[in-house]
């Protein structure tokens, strides 16, 4: 057979092998084409000196495809053609062949590190060779089955490029010879990055979601979807526009949980509109902003319209010119300034309406800084924002005599019996916190209601977040 034709056949077969291997490529970039230059010499396995080792008359080339199998083994498909030179450098033979080569890698994580720059290997090739004596009658021609034990070293130069050297001995029953090789291998596969976060899918913990490298390519968790990650969100289950992730309904920069007027924007430090006279009517709506009033317009109440506010009117329900009375104040009469039916002489609070049980004084109803405390999913931990509110409640309880009723609740996620237990633990968490702040346990009661009294729609994430709560109710003695 003409050697040129043989070379052409070998090249075609090599390309076929490459295309077959390419169709089996995986996401892990397992297939690497290789090319090597070889020097071939007749003779024994080891010969000193190395005759003609640099002679270009003994050159051959090998095209291959090396495929990753596991940490310890690779497989290669090789196609070779070139020349063998005898020990004296006088006789030469043309050759071509195809081989399958299992390769054992010493950088398998047990002997050497997998990412070792220099990685020794041992291989055993099996295939066939064809010899053409090029006119030399001392060489046996034809096809022969061939086995090639080989030792070598891979040098990983870059992530997708390596060089290697090796030496092997071709045993084929016709023309045994030594082969010294130097070559290169390279990757032709582009690493896939589905979410375009700069981390290839093979190393990306969340290949379909954009995420930072320090979180293994996954986005940081944000349960309420407000753009503030859970680790920095003080209200992780309630979407909010504030930098701390908490809701601010009126947009005054104060979180709803700390805002005494969550539905009305204010700048008085408590989230409420300015109220100069402190009568509960904002200055913008107060007809008497410098004078406290209780008539709804912000002015003092004057029930009888005699120009004397009820607070100063000895007869608030009777118009008159004598301290608000129609008759002479020196005339004997029963005076009931606040009109609560208790004479001033018996009324401990003559200017404020009360009852006989309280000796004419009004009952104080404390205004709590927060009446509902919410919890994270499946949690009884008090968030810092609610701990601050409970600190204020503890101060009020030390100053005024009233009791608290704590009512725990949960959303409908999970087992009903477990949610009842969880709601009881949430009420107990609030009670125990106030006990630690010096409040007597006897002044509080705690009860759990599980999923029975929802205030939000359990079908939505926001609704479920509202249902994970403890309601705080004031009980007056």
C-alpha cells in the first residue's frame, strides 16, 4: 500500500475518532484533543546512549482525544503516522496505527493532589500498527497487534492547556521499538454559565440564578422579596422600603413597629404629626393649636357655650356669667365641676369625669408603644425592634398599675397541634422577656390560639407573616 494513501486513511480515521469523542462531551469539559511529536528507534526497552534520539529521520506524529473517566483514569484514542529508525541510523520504516490507551493518573487525590501542576502517569495502549519497509528488506511489513506500556508526566500550564512528555515501548511481534514523545493537550469547550454571574455551571451552586461568588453562585435569601437580604433585614417576613427592610406605611422614615401613628406621617420623633398643645389633635387640624382641647377641633370643650371652657366652668351644662353658672356663686348650691354626678366636695378629681368607684377620677388607660408582635417563620425569637418596644412597656407597668393579657397565634403552615404549641411558646416568650425586665409574673397571663384566629390571608406570604403574632391587651384592675 502506498504510504501517502496510508497517511490519508489514518488522518481520516483520526478525524472520525475526534468527532465521535466530541459528541460525547459533557458539562464538565471532559474531552481534550492532543498532539505529540515522537522519536522512534528499534531496539530494547532501555538503551544507553540514546542513539539518534534527536534525529528527525525517526519522527512520527500522533493525534488523539483524551477523555476524563474518573479521578484515577483517563482514556485516549490515538492515531499515529511517521518513521522508525534502526539503532545504527541506516534502516528506516514507515508506520501508521490506531490505539486505545487507558491512562492511570497519580494526581487522583490519594497519591498527589488533583490540581497538581506536574502529574505523573502510567498507561497501557492497545491497538494495531502497519509497517512499510520503504525498500528495506530487513524489516517485516504488514499489520500487527500492538501493546504499549508507557510512563510520562503531564504539565498543567493553564486551565485549558497542558504539555506532556512520555516514553513507551511498542511490542507488536514484528518490529518492536522505543518511542519518546513530547506533546500538548487543550480544551475546545466553552464553559457554560447559564445565569451569567461569572461562575461556570459546573462550579455554580445555583446555575439558573444570578449570585455572588462568595455564596457559591447563589443569591442571598430574601424571604419577603423587598430587596434587603434576610441577614440584614430586621423584618425578614414583612416587605418594607426602609434600609433595614421594615415596612413604613406613612413614609415618614419610622418603621411601623416603632411609629405611634403608622398611617399618618409625622416628624415629632414618634412618627406622629406635630401637636404643640398635646391634646391629640395635630396642629395642622387644630383650631386652637396653643390651647389643649377635647371638643374634636382641638379647642377646650364648652358644653353650654357660655365662653367658659368646661374645665373651668362650675356649671358646664348651664350657661352663666358667674364662673359659668347662671346664679350667684355665693348662693348655696351643690357644685359638680366635671358633671360626673359626684360633688366637688367628694370628688378627688373635680375637673375630670370619673365614677363613684374611683372617687370621681378617670381610669387611666395606658397607651402601649406596640400591641402586636410578629415572628419569623417557625420561630419564637423576639426581633430587636420588638425588644425595644417591650422595654418601654416594662417601664409603663412599673409606673402604672395595670395587667397584660398575651394571646399567641400562628399561620396555618404545618400540623395544627404543632402550631397550637408554637403559639403558646410565642406568648410565653413575651411574658418571660417582661419578667426579666422586672415585671411580676402575676400581672400577666399568656395563652395560645394556634391557627384559629387569623388576621391575614394564609394563602399569601404577607398574610401568613401577619398571623405569626402575639397580641398584647391591657387589663385594668
